[in-house]
C-alpha cells in the first residue's frame, strides 16, 4: 500500500515537474469537481408577509426554507413564524432541521427535529415525513411529529400554482394539522386541530427571486382546539388580507 | 471600439502566425457587451469570443495557453483528432492549467474544416470562453467560394453559469417563461374541445412533465461573433459572390433554427466534414455542431442572418450587406414550440427507468402503475394534435412521429434533416460494427438530474473500448429534451441509412422519443470524454469517460 502510494506520488511529482518529458501516455484519474456529487444550496421565503385580520389584528408572518446538499442528501432548515404586532409576541415560532433523501422519482423522505418556541410553553418534536411533487403539480409536504411530551400529530401542506400568465401567478395553499392526542398547554385538542387556507396573486418582478403578492388567508381551529382558543379569548376563525413577497436566492 | 481594433490587430497577425505554427492564447476576465446588458465573463486574448485560430492541415501547431484567471482552466479543441493528452479535459486528458501557468498544447493537424475551441472547466464556456477554429485543407475543396465568414452563435445569459446551475437545481423551471397558462387552456379548449384539453393537461400533469419544456434556459441574448441583435454583426460582400458561412453553435444550451430570408443555403460541410451539397431554406444547428453553407446573393442588398432558438424564446441576428450600415427586416419570432406525447416516447417505461435511477432499486410502486393508467388517456387526448403533423414527420426520421419539435422552414421550403447529410467522401471503409453499446439518455427534469443509463457520471464506471473495434452506439432518448451527444477524440459516424456515405460528425443530436445510432472506429488510444454538450446537463451527470485500451501507443490502463 505504502509503496504504491509512494510510487504514485513520486510519479505525480515528476509529472508535474516536467510534464512534457514524463510518460505522456499516462491516463490520469478524474478527481475534478465533475466527478464529485454536485453540491447546491438555496434560500427561499415562500411567504414573507403582513396580515391584517377581520378583527383588526396585525401579524407579521414568514415561512422560509434553506437547503444545502446533493441530489442524494440534503439538509434543510425550515422556519415559520407568526408575530403579533400589537402584542409584540410570537404567536407561533417553529424551526425544523431535517435531512432528506429521494425515495421515488418525485418524492423525498425526510427526518429531523422541530423546535417550537412561541410565547408560552416550548415543544420539541421528532419529525419524519415525505415531500415532493404529486400528480397534477401539487406540491406536497406531509410530516408526522412526536413531541417531547409524547404527543403525536401530523401536518399536511399542499400548494398549487395557477399561471394566469408566465409572470402573474395564483398560488393556492392548504395547511392542515391533526393531533392524535391532546396537549392542552399549547392549545391542541385531539382530532383535526387547524387549517390555514390561502390564495395569493403574485407577480415575478425580478426573475423568480422577488415576487410581491396580495392575498387572502383563512385560519380556522376545530373541535377542542377551537374551544381552547376561545376559552383563552382568541378567535377560532380568522380571515386575513395579506401583502408580502416571495423571495428566492 | 477598442475590441474591434484589437481584433483587427490580431487578424493582421494571423497569417504570420500560421506559418510559424505557434499561437499564444491568454485566458482573461473580460467584459461582454451584448447590447442588452454588459456582463463580466471569460475570454481569450482579452475578448469573448476569442480569436479565430487558422490552422493548415498537415502542420503541427503549438499553442501556449496562459491562465490569467484565479481558477483552473483548460482548452478543449472541439472536433479535433489529436493525442488524448492534448484534448484539454481536466481530470481526463490532463490536470488542467493552474492560475498563472502556461500550458503548451502541441499536436498535428490531421483534418480540415470548421471547428471551435472552448474551456472544459466548470462553466467557463457558458461564461464566454470559446473561439473558432478554421483549418485550411491540404488539397482542393470540392466547392468554390469567393469569401468566407465564421458565424459563431452563442446564448449569452445575464447570469453566470454557476448561478444558472444553482437556480435550475433549486427550481427546474426557473428560466422557463413559456409555460402553459390559463389563457392557453381556454384557447386550446375552444380549438380542441374542453374535454380533450382537460385530458391533455391531466396526462401531462400525471407525468409531471411540461409541454413547454423545450429550453431549460431562457432569457439569453443570442450573439453572432460576440454581437447582439442590436449590435448587428455585418459581413460584407459584392453581388454575385459565393460566400461561405461557417456556422458554429457555441451555445451553452440553445439550439438555433437558422435562415437567411431571400437566400437559400447550400450545406457543404457538417462538423468539419464535407457532405454532398444539399440546398436548404433553413437548418437547425445543435449545440456544439458546425455547418458550413454557401450562399450567393445576386443583388446588392442587405440580408438578415436570423437564428431563432428552437423553443422560440430568443434569437441571434446578423447581416450580410454590400456596405456597412445596411440592414434587412428582422423576422418576428414564431410561436413557442410545444412537446407532444410523441416526444415522451414510452412515458411509463421512462418512469420505471427514472425510478430505478433515483431509488437505487427499492421504490414506491404506486407511481409506475399510476403512470400507465394515465398514459392511455393521454395518448387519446393528444391524438388530434399529433395527427396533423404526422405527414410531415415522415419527412424527418430523426424526430418522433408527431413530435412537437419537428422543424418547418419559415418560408414553407426545405428544412435540413440529418437524413440529408451524406459524406462527400467516406472517411473510413464501411464495415460491420464489432459490437453495440446502448446508451439510454435519462433524467428527471423536476430534480434536474441528467444521466446515462440512469447513472450520473459521479457514480459511473468508464466505458471501455478496444482499439481497432468498430462500436455501434445506440442512443435511446428517454427524456423530453434534445441532447447533443459529443464523443471526444474519435469520429461519430451518424447512421442516416446511407451505408458508406453516412456522414461523419463529432456531435450527434438525439431528439426526445427517438433512437439514434452512430458508429465509431475506435482508432485513438487513451481516455476521452463523452457527454451531452448542454452545459448544465453535462454538469448534472450526463457525462462518461471512455477508455480505449490497447493500440499502437497503448499504455494499458
């Protein structure tokens, strides 16, 4: 082993010192970037917006994601936040760190951790899920969570884009979450917990890097979760007008 | 202005250099001005494109390449037959040229015709590192001309190659602004019926493929000899002269449909090799291909050289005129092309192929069965549109029957087909191939992964050939994109069904949904690159190393 290495390194040295004089027929090995898995990265704010509700509540909201990795393995950080502007408090603040790998032509499996640190009690979750493109161009992200309190829940995000033109785009989104057990501390009842439905009309102003939009968002809580919200003086259903921008770089 | 002076100065030097057989090229950071935007890029001797290198068949050239960049560079002499160490592919031919170093290429010129050179490092070529090669033959040429011009096309994009690759990986449709819209749905519905249109959209939606996926990279400015449409590169002539135009497509990603309204063009050379002359109104030039045509304007008026991209998202334009400043009308772009189900070939076969590639064999079964279910309804939906084109499709066997990419001449005249290309003089004795190698061109647009036989270069073993054999390559395009396949170091004899008159090329375009054969006389020892010449497909993995074992100078890998 050592001998072979010595020989090759000497060979390489000689070759690099006197390239024209050395055995010119030597076939080198490809260690260039081309032979390495292509590593790539991206940062996107799917939503970065100001929301104004039907009972005059003002909220700043983002849903962002940054990834780094190869075709086979990507690391993704997802961040979602809802900041109540009047109360100066995070109604929701959720960060996820997952690794994802392809399991079929259009879907990746993912696994990782989620950290919820809003005002009030924090939760840490383990997450597994799938993310990808379903037939008819529905972008799907489905996750299963188990919290540090032992409660299991699931979340489904779906998005569909309708091209009015190649620059004016309507995006319809649906986020739904279901709890398999109750966690009263964070206002979650068993069963369907909440849905958030949105429709946003955007215009691609700079490539696909900056696309301002206007839209409407409907948030609703269900069953025990709705009762818990109302008991705290919050509403179980809200309509929002939203203005913001989709950003990718 | 300055650039023109420099170029003029270089041209005046060239005759002196030719006799010397020695050339100096520097690789430099340059500004590229397309008339629409100015962008930093890479060039040779201070300009992009670099100088036209004029060689003479039979001479030995020495080319000193000095790297003034802060990264490794290389020059590949595209289409030239030479010892593999001189081929200029880092990691395969040689280690590359480090910053500040000068590498001297030295090789005999054993052929004639129109070729080009470009960097084979990173995305330096899309960033501007390319130039033309013109080789004067030893003997007389079988056609006459009074003057000649190199017409070197490229698709200059405001984004750097690295950024384009990253954007495509992040959002494969990042640059596609020809996608089907709600408006197109309703116009199709009124033409073809609501149900047919709905079925059609459903069929494509189930495959998760886009009919509009003709060009990955839109938003470029087409350049001819470094000049944008507004800058209007102009070649002068006198009425009645025969002008030889040496078309070279140095684009990163773009196929061009080339025409000169008012003139027909006699194609005399393809990829540097003489072909039996064929007169056409228009031709499609694949990425990395060259075509030499002869035109003869009888009148002293201006003519527009119009090169429209295959997907109709952009164009390059130049002018032939008796005097500078004259110009002819610039045609409008035609309607964007749409793929058809024919271009998808066996769509569900492909899904299996992809899955195997992606999953490493252990996948989700629901998708293929899904697909085969959808396929049939898709075909039914498509039949209508496809049928109308069937007849003309018979005219070009190199497109799938009913292909949406089937080219038609703007004036309704003759459009060049590969089937029209016949060698002027066979380069090799015609013999039966010793074996066949199947190369399925594979990929997944949504992941922007591109591969051969479902395997990317990073995971692939080299293709091993034996010196002296004649290999028949079978390309099966299982993707919805056109791939210009380029084998380094040895000729690609394209099977057009003409036996010993099959044309000899260096780059072979394989249209979606088609199978194309080419044969290679394995007559060059060493190791060579073999890849799709679309820059971002090659970088994503549609690339192979070919090792030729044995032979007179074989070192035995």
